[in-house]
C-alpha cells in the first residue's frame, strides 16, 4: 500500500447478509477489534501506507487523511465491509495484493486512532459479519438490520465514497472550501471527443459570459509523482462517467480515477514495462483512455507506451482477467509483420475508439524526418472485441499485393516501405456502422524518392466498416507527401443542409490548413475539390505529384505558401532585414517542395503552414446547435530542406536537414548560418550562434523530426509535439513572418463560410519587450512556435487556454484560459493558469455544477486543473 491514494470518501457496495443477520451482534462498548489487531495494523500502515498518508495519518498531496475529524465524518454511517473493501483496492499499483487479515488489521488500527475502544473479540475477516458493523460518529456500532442489497447502477466494491464537505479539494489548499449547493442535471464526457462524432461539445450551461471571470480552481492534481521524471507535455483529455473522472497521467502513463467533484483519487493503475517502455516511440501520459459499459461490466481501455492494450475494471482499476491475456493484448503481435517486441518503432499516444462492442486502435511511429531505415515497421488499424480482446480485423493502411491502392506505390515500393499508421484520434458513426480513420504519411517525411507514386492510403481519410474493417471509401488529401502534412486529428461528423435536404457530412482539418468536407456515407465532396498543378521537386530521384487537391470551400483557416508579403513588417527596418534573410531561402506557393540544402543557397524552402500545422492533433470542436466549427491553428514558417543521408545512420538517400559548413562560428542574419559557420544537420536546426558538427559535411542526424525550424533555440520535435524555440528564421530575435502567430477560426458549416477569426494567445514577453518594437502600440500577436491548442464548445461559449506564458501586470508568469462569444468571437472572459495549455479542455456537470478540466504543463512539470464557480 505504499502508494495508497484513494480517498476514503465514498458510498460503496451494500450486499445482502441474511446469514450475518442471524449472528450475535457486538457493540462498540465491548469493542469490535483487539489490541493485538490494531498493533499489527499499525505495523502494516507504517510499512506500506505512511509514505503517502503521513506518519500522523494526516494525508499528503493527493493521499487523503486517514485520521481525525474528516476521516470520521467521511465514514460515519458506513459499514466496515465498505472500509475493508476500499482498503483492499489498494495500493493503486497492485490492487487486491493486501491479504484479508492485513486489511482487517489496518482497519483496526484506523478504528483505534479514531478513539474507538478495543475489546476481547477480534474484528472478523468474514465480509458478511463486517457488513453488520456500522461506523457511527466516534464509535463503531452494530447495525440493527442486515446490510442493504446493492442498488441498481450503484458503485461497485472499491469505489470511493462522496467527498466530505468542507474538505479542501486542491493540492496545497488550492481548492475551494466546501461545495456550493447546486441542483440540476449531471452531464458527463464519455469519450475523448465528447462523442463519437468528435464534437468536443458539452451541453453544460452553468458557466456563462457573465460569470466566467469568477472561475476558481476547484481541485488540481500534480502528476510528477506518477513517473520517474516530471511530464513537460501533458496532453490527456479526461473522461467523466457517473461522477468519476478517468484519465492517464505521468511519464509511465498511469491510469487514474478521481472523484469528479473533489478531485480525490479513487484508484490508480500503473505498468512498469522496463526496456520495452523505455524504447517506446510515443511515451508520456498520452491522450487518455476509452470507456465501455454493458450492464454492471464497466471497463477502461487504454494503450501503454510499450504498445499494449489493457482493459481495467472501471470501479477498481484491476485488469479484466478475461480480456486478452490476464487483461492485456500485445499490439505488437497480430500486426501481420515480424517486429521486435522491445525495440520495434510501434506505439500510440491516441486513445482507442470504442464503437459498440468493437475497439478500434491505430499505430504510431518514431518521428520520421531522419528515419533510420525506409524499411520501418508498417502502420495499420485494427478492430478488437471489447469483451475478449480478440482481434476481429486488420486494415492495411500500406497496401499488400493484390489490395486496393497497391498500384499507387510504383516499383513495388509498398513492399518495403513503412509507417503510414494512424496516430491521431478517430471518429465513428454507429448508425452507419463506419469508423473514420485519418492516416499518416509513409517513411521519410521530406523525401519520397524511395516510394514513387501517390502512396495511397497515406494522408487519406478512410471510412471503414466497423464490423469487418472493409474500406467503404477514402480520399487522399496530399499525394506523395514531402511536407509532413499527414492527417493528425479526428474528423468531425455533423449533419448539414444542402439544397434544402439534410446530408450526413464529415470535415477533416489538416496540417496545411484546409477543411476537406465530404458526404460521410459516400465520400463525395460537399463542395468541389480541384486538382491543381503545383511546383515540382528537383531533388535527385524525387517524383512529386504534378497536381494536388484544393478544396474550393471552405476557405483555408491559416496562411498557405510564403511570399514577401508574409514577412514581418511591424517596422520598415524589420521588413528590410526580413527581405535580406529570405534571400537565402526558396519561397513559393503551397506545395513548394523541399530543396537539397546548399550553403550557396538556397538553404531550404520556407514553408507555410509548417510541418506541424496549421492544425495538429487537438483538431477542432463543433456546436450542433448552430453548425459552427471552431479550430485553432498556429502560424510558423518551416525550413524544409534535404541533405544526403549518412550511410552509417540510414539507408535513405536523402533526409531532412540543412547544409553545414566546416566548423563553429557566428550565425548570419536572422539565425541563418554564414558560410563556414554551419547550419543544422539532418533532423535538427541551428540555433543562433550554434556550433556546427565537425567535418564540414552534410550529415544525417538522429530521430528528430526533419530539418527543423532554423533560428534561436529552435529544434525539431515529434509529430504534433516536441520542438522548442521561436521557430523559423528570425529577425532581431523576432519571427521572420508577420503576426498573428496563433488564432481561432469559426466556420458556418451549412455554407462553408468563415464567421470570425481572431488572434488567441497573449504576446509572449520576448516579443513584447523586444527593443526593435519599442514604442509600438501592438495588439495581441499570439504565441509563436509549436502551439497545439484544442478548443472546447459549450452551450454558451468557446473556451481555450493559451499556448504559452507571459508576465502579467502583477509580475507573475501565467497563461490565460480564455472564453469567446460563439457567434462573434468577442472576448468575454479569462482566468489565470499556472502554465500553458497542453491538453485539450473538456467540461462536465455534476448536480448542476459545471467544471472545466484541462492539462497544463511546462518545465516545472504538469497539472490537471479543474475550474468551477465558487
């Protein structure tokens, strides 16, 4: 019980005890436990519990107090079987491992600490007898009637009791005192995207434009203790079902269940996957969990960093023994390919999608700017039986011989290429029996010479039959991708009016800032999508597609392509310097391909949107009341460039990177390396004044993503994440391109028209205080860099947190959680957060009280924050 985290705060299972009712009752005056039992329980406590709950039973961090008034108040009126059952769900890392005698002894110790007398009769281990002993006030008294039978739909053994009134809900007193009296409906959030259509919408309506600024932190969970090191990019979105919040947290991706009102932990499950977990291409907390229920069988489904899928009992956190092998399915098996279980580059951050009784799960790979081999593990999407864990079907996103799409991989290149997985969230229409799968690109994010052809199903939205995995339709949004513009987020399903009739539609946001909109039954475009000629590559052996698809409607939600008009122009001097910097790079319209980097120029292709968007894994949100779609995007230029692969590191002819000179030296204008100073090698980027690799040759770097944005502090990150710094080349410490740097766009999806668009995040300190901007009265400019923000839509508001921190007037480093009017985009409220938003927000309502919960993180670690009205 070393990590006993559960709050002894809840109503558990009442079980009929007919036989127990016939046994002689014992009263507290004669004692219900022995002194020897309490002494033995004290030893158990200090061996296994004190580290979390404190030597004085007073509680620490998220572990509640097990002594004193709050403990007595919480358990008054409950029978002792409930208390023992709760103890036996601990520790969260190994629930049920405590022997019954030790659990009863620990109960005796807690009774002794609560000033209840011992007696000559031992506290029994028999559960029926324990059910007849009621914990009342300062004494344990025997019930006068048998224990009540379980209520339909009531909490199972191991669930937590309701939070005690007056208890502070937050770490270090961060919560509110008491719980406001509220009445009203309870509204949950039962899947990652709120529903299978991925609307990220809540009908909760207590929080409005008139009271948003009064929000306070109701409770908070610091996740540092859930792994070997702090999480600096916590990206999970919780679920809430029946007053319990479920999510993942910590660098080992522990699954936790919290009381949705108080934030107290009910259980925790964690896996130590050893070398397999350490080698995981996608580690950390991931995006969260999935939920399934049938009657009293309630399950939490999630994928570990080591790419194993587990099914846990939603009430206790214990693995479901009948699912797979002892509760786990090894996803590196049954993948129709031979892979090393410890080292294969297969993993997943996204949550599985549960549709009826089928679990649909994708696959992710290591970042692909500088792949070790073109023969990487192959992607796929699979369906599993939610009850047994049996594989039902597999869809090969990289076609095999004889399968549809194989002929789009010329020279049999589908036989040896890899990747083409599904690393983003998916959506489904249960009535149509279809799951909508956004597929990533093949191996080699910026060079496709080893995979000639259009490479179907890469960069495609694919509709699959949920029962069989058979393809119904697909559409490829990028042919032969060399920009890393794969599909990163869930498609959004909605119904719309077309010529007076209702059409079932689906909208797919993309990294390159398009919304592709289709009839989700047939795959036919709602508005015409045109194949237009695009610039062609001159890289050796590269054969880019002569045309690319362009939606005619809706209009893009961010800038596309780079010209002189996109360069920073906040002052004439900055614009003049930006023009000089840009001369070292190639510029052009959307789909201008990368170039082989040269110190004589060009160093690379300036690309907008960047390889990470545009939009990325958070995707958008949708208001079914007015058919408005909301999406955040960030505007960052990316230097897309190639260098020859180093045969000692890769079998790719070219990988992402920039040419390097012969040694370290000062950076040229805007962070572009001067001749001989050295630019970034493959997979990385030169920071301002950064040192070059020795040798003076172009080299393939590690597994970092692509050439990376050049400029101060910039680096490459994984798909949808990572990378730091300002991004793109810089001018006097400012981004090369002009603001805004991140924004939210609202669309009317009945017409495809933009309703409003506005800058989202506050201007960061290093831009606001830049000497080159002194004396300028600038509006909100947004947060440059890799800013991935999910929006939340409620009945009243659009809500999103900022993607960076800034210093407020009081001198505190904060970020803001902002609220907007849904129809106009007007700012209607903002409250402080201790760090930037890194997980998409969600909302739920309990008895009329609305909560907004989101993950924030930074260099100091991560927290899950719950906001509510005081």
